[in-house]
C-alpha cells in the first residue's frame, strides 16, 4: 500500500507540475520527493518479496492498514517538506510584504 499511495502522489504531482510548467511554486521538487519515495518503497517491496516469496501478495488486513497509514504519512511529510521549502523561498514575496507592512 505504501508503494501504491506514493506512486499515486508522484503521478498526480507530476501531472500538476507538467500542466503548470511556468509556476514558481517548486512543483518539480514535490514530484521528485514523491518519485524518490516511490523508488524507496519499490526497493523495499522487492527486498520483502525476495525474503518471504509469494506470501508477499497475501498480506493480513492489519498489515495493509498499517502500510496505508505509513504511505499517507510519507505523503504528508513530503507535503510538509515542500511547504517549508516554498515558504523559505517565498516566490511571490507575500511573506516579505506581510512582515514589512506597517
């Protein structure tokens, strides 16, 4: 489930980045975060398949629930990292204007 959730997040963020290619909101960074997470979970899935074999394809319901929470947590963490990067760069100068406004 973690792999599936992060792949969906990667595909969606890549489509948004592609459709808004002139955006200065660091959408490319967001999609790279999710593609990196997807690659990490893919390697984890391959290693787990090598370890337990065909039992990998019949997980228990609690394992799927835990994996879903982990996948959603990875997506949320990626969003937080992206948001912090956007706020630090302040591409539209909104934070600077807010702080210097008298």
